[in-house]
C-alpha cells in the first residue's frame, strides 16, 4: 500500500460552502470548522434557506415594463423563491395574467 492509497480522511478537510475549495486550517481546540471564512458560512446559510423556500407565483402590475403600454395590458406574472424571482410574462391584461398564474400554481402543486 503506497501513501497515495491512504483513505481520504488523510486529506485536509475543505470548506463546505458551495463552490469553495479552500482547505481548512487545523483547529487546535474545539470542533473543526466547516467553512474557511465567515463569508463562506453566511453564503452557505443563504443557499440552504433558498433551497428550502417554497416557490410561489405572483401576479403584479409591471412598473418599468408597463411604460408606454395601455394600463389594461400592464400585468405581469412572476415566480418567486425566497429573495429570488423570475418574471415569466409581461404586458398581459389582468385576466390573462391570472389564468397563467393559476396554471403555474397548478403545475407547482402537482409535484
Ligand atoms: Zn470557503
């Protein structure tokens, strides 16, 4: 058995934050840290919160997107999870926006 075949527990532990490959400095006392820095710790916490947040669908009046449009066609449909959102459609009359939102809500519930 060569040194290369040693179990991976011999390798220095790396940061647990998504996308970070920093190795962790050995901790002389206490339990070993999981993150290389405070910013990695809070980044990982935000990622966990995002992953747990439910996806919801919103119908709203577009602000920037409704400039120059007739007020009856200024509605938008938006998907939201936690602080992140994606606009699905803009420039809709309200009934069309609400129909689309209802279809998306059905789809989300059918998981
Ligand atoms: Zn890190």
